[in-house]
C-alpha cells in the first residue's frame, strides 16, 4: 500500500468530514453562531491529518523526534488555517462574498484553528502516555 493511500485511509476522512460539515453549515442561518466551531473542528482535523502524514511519509525525510513531530503538526495545522483565511479574503475581494466581516473575526478564526490543533495534540499526547502505561508528567 502506498504511503499516500495509507494516509487517506487513516486520516483523510477527518478533513473531508469537516469540509462537508462546513458546507452544510454555510447553507443555514447559523453560520455566524457556528463559525468558531467550524474553524476549531478544522484545526482538529488538520492536526490529526498532519500527525498521520508525518508518520506515513517518514521514509521520505526520516523519523522525527517526538518534540519535532508535535511542533511540525502544530505548525502545519496553523499554516492551513492561515491559508484558509487567505482564501476567504480572496473570495471576498474577487467574488464579493463577504465571508470576512472584520479583523477581529479573522483573528478569532485563527485562534480557533490553533486551539483545535492544540486540542488534538494534547489528546494524542495523553493517548500515547496511556498506551505506554506512563503518567503524562513523566513524558515531558
């Protein structure tokens, strides 16, 4: 099985599910109320996907230390969130869509993306600690 196919099976469903959720919410009057949840879930899904991507493609760039893997996963998730905001701005400028309402909302979206990524990494850390039978304090 190729690394890309393995990645799509393991973790490709998460971003796809969030995109479907996002499209469903955009068609309702609750878009504003659920904006934070949509960005938060995007951060969760992309961090989950990135974590598995680093595992699936380790043969290309080598095995990362635990710290580097957490750092790269967080960085990749935040980068995807940033480019999502760029896409929203592009849509507003080129198509007149009015997705972004203010700098405050954009910053809140980026915070939601980063919070979702941190949540995923915290859960991954706890699951890995529990799988090893060690308390979380001894992993630091």
